[in-house]
C-alpha cells in the first residue's frame, strides 16, 4: 500500500505534469467526500457530509448565498455527482490534456483548467440571475453546480482550436477531427441550456469560450495564464555539470518563433511543420516542463 501511495504522489507531484495533479485532486476529493458520506449514513444515519458539500463546496446560483460562500467558484470544479460524472470528466481530461501538454508544455494545463472553471461559474451565476427563463423559475434560486466539466471543456476547445485537424479514433465512430468533436460538444451544450441540466450546460459553454479565446490570444503573443503558470512552475534545482561548452539562453526558442509555429499549426495542422519547426516546438515544450 505504501508503494502504491508513493507512486500516486510521484505521478501527482513529481512527474511535472499538471494533468496528473488535476486528475489526482479530483479523484481524491471524490473518494474522501463519498466514503465519509457512506460512513455517516451507515453508522450515524446522518446526511451531514451531503449537507456540507451542497451548502459549502458546490456553487450556488443565489447571489446572497454566493456572497457568504465566496470560495465556491473554486471548490465546485473539483466535486462530482456520481461515479459516471467523474469517470467521463476525467477520461476526457486525460485524453485531451495529453494532446494539449504535448504541444504547449506541461505548465499551462492547470491555469487553463482553473480559468475555464471560473468562466463556467460566471456563466452559470450570471444566467440564473439575468435571464427570464431562469429567474421566473422559483426553483432556480436554490440551484447549485458541481463538476470539472467547464475546466475540461476549456482544455478540449483549446486543443481543438490549436489543432483543428488533429484526428483521434473514437469507438464505433472511427477517426474524428478535433474541430468537429469540439463543435459537437458545444452544440449539444447549447441545446441543453433549457433542459434538466441547464446550469451544467451553461458552465460548459463558459469553459468552451475561454478555451477558444485563450488559444487565439496565445497565437497573438498574449498568454492569459502566464501568471498562474509562473506561480505553479517548480523552481529549477541546482546541479553540478561536467566542464564543457555551456548552453546559452539564446539556444532556447524565442517566443516569436513559438507563436509563429502555433499559428502555422492552427492553419495547416501539425503535419505541415518542417523537421526544424517540430524540433523547436519540442525544445520549447521541454523547457516549459
């Protein structure tokens, strides 16, 4: 068991991948809350854990409740309602996050996930307090939101915006380009904003929008999550090296080169890159990680 825990710690904290960290946090939070919930209900016949999660961790649509629980726009994006909810969110986060990190390095994933989650929270709260469809419903004021879907959608749409013609195989469907997959998700979410999971679909659209904007801004030389990326980037360790020709910082790819390559990928796909451009992108990704 101790070896398993060490392996989990290494994957989450020392692998350099923020994708592993995000998945690990989501799974741990889910297990802790639900195990405690089962124990409380089984031995104490109490709904204390469910009550605590609903009222103190999930995001409320009510503005007065949100003012009292101002931390919930952050906590809600690490909660899930059921096994299949977290299963599919984490699977899509893993599949798309791997592609995202392959092309943009390992340090942007966490920042985009958080920014997508916050955008989803804003869409949910704003819609439920502004649009008549929600404000005229007496039950809307008591609505709450939980799930990683907004952050996951930000990564899905960002990856599709960066690599629109990148193809992945889907079971029973076959190879599908990312642009069509992202468009399908966005359309389904839009059609659902008046359905039984309206709040969740609204948050998905918020995450999708921020994912699209982020890549467009990045291609224009503006990294919207640079501050978050820098904050969570591990400090380099000192190490002793053998004498020899030193490597100059000028050997590292310039931001202008990286931006030009990302722009080329978005227009013509990864396969359009020359061998030298692929090497530059690879070096930049390693420097990020």
